């Protein structure tokens, strides 16, 4: 599954990000394995994968923080260094500390002064929700406040690509909502937003494209709805009047997962129609029967587990 923009179809748009057969290894560990992908203007893209999937290494390669062993990485048709020097990329990373012994305002002012296309300082502080702590020393900030400062640094100027690594870690619900509202505004202005996250509900709600990495390879690429459909699993939920015979339920066809809580049964099935038919075939009479698609989190687990089983 791929996402194609009108510009790409016409062959007129240079990719914001282009990986071509990129590989990066650390000893015997291949963190990125022949990765090929393209991102286009105005996309909001979620980068998902279990721990060790290669997400952080991919972002490091994209930002020129590490060299690829083979393949090419291009941003706006140039090298990462050239694109970053031109102020076309803003980044918010998990790793690396903030300057200490300065105030929040001093730090943000410095980064604004270094950007080729800076925004007014007051706008940067307000957008990140840190105006009220502008006079606070950086080394006195909470974890959530540090994240908002990192966000301010990533959006200090009019960058065309914004790269975010676990951006809302440590933020409370209100701060997270405000953060994503700002990111939607950035995308609406034609900027490309790429974010890695463990909060799959954020990816489901925010991203118009989802990339799933597994052991350094691109396992899935599409909208959240396409990723869910690819998993080929649906949820079945019902209640039973009598005690539940869990052993009998485990004989149901196309069963992917089973959870029994009291007399409430929750099933994941690769063929919901056949599974429900078999429930009645067991002589059971389910009440409050519901059949629905799975969420992105369940789809992510199903896809990665299927890949593990295939390679075991």
C-alpha cells in the first residue's frame, strides 16, 4: 500500500524525504535494512514499530546525524546537511539535553537567531505554550515543560519538514491536545510532519499516513484505515447467560485472540462471519453481539506478530 500525491503522479514534485535502499548496521545488528520510502509536501506521517525496529536510527539518518552504510538519503533533493543548513528542517529529538544555566527565553531566542527564516520570539513561545515559563531556568523544568521547549526549538522558524521523536512523552492531556492542534496547522500550511510515537491512538487520530517498521524494514505503508484492513482481523464481543466454557471457545475457527471476563467474551477473528456462525454451532446464544474493526494498536500487533511468525 502506498500513498501517492497528485504532484507525484504528475512527476512534478520533489520528494521532501527520499530513502533509496538505505542500510545501517551496528556490528551484526542491521538497524535499517534496505529502506526505501518517500514523503511528500503536506503529509502528516506516523512512524511506528516495536522497540528495536529502527525508528530512531531512521530519524538519525534522515537528519544526517549518522551516515548510511549503503543507499542514499535526500531531503528536498539535497543532502540532509544542506537542507538543515538552509533551515528547511526542524527537529525534536528524545536524545540530547538542553542547554543549562540559561532561561527558556534565552535559549529559544538563540535558536530563533540562528534560523534563516525565524518566527517572532513571542509567537514561538506562545505556540509551544511556554510564555509563562519564559523566565525559568532550563535546568528547573519538569519533563513535560522540557518537551514543550524542545517543540519551540523545532518550530523556531519556517521549516518545510518537522521531525518529531516521541514528541508528547511527559506531556499532560491538555498539552498533548494543544501540541497536535499546532501540528495540524503546520501541515495545513503545506509542511510535512514526520513523527515517531508509542502512542498509537495519536497515530490513528493525527496521521494521514502510517509507516510500520520491523527489524529495519518497511513492513506496511498506508493510511490508518488501510493498515487496519491489512491486518485482516475483526473484533467480536458478546455476553453469555451461562458460565463460559473457555476451552470450547478456543476451538472456534479463525480465532486470533480470546479474552474472557466473567460472562463477557471478546474475540479477534480473521473471519468474523465464520467465527460467529461457529459460536451458534456450539449451542451458545450470545447477547449484545457486536462485530467491529480493530483499532490501529491491534492491527499493529497483528501485523508485527504475523511477520515474526513468518520468520521464525
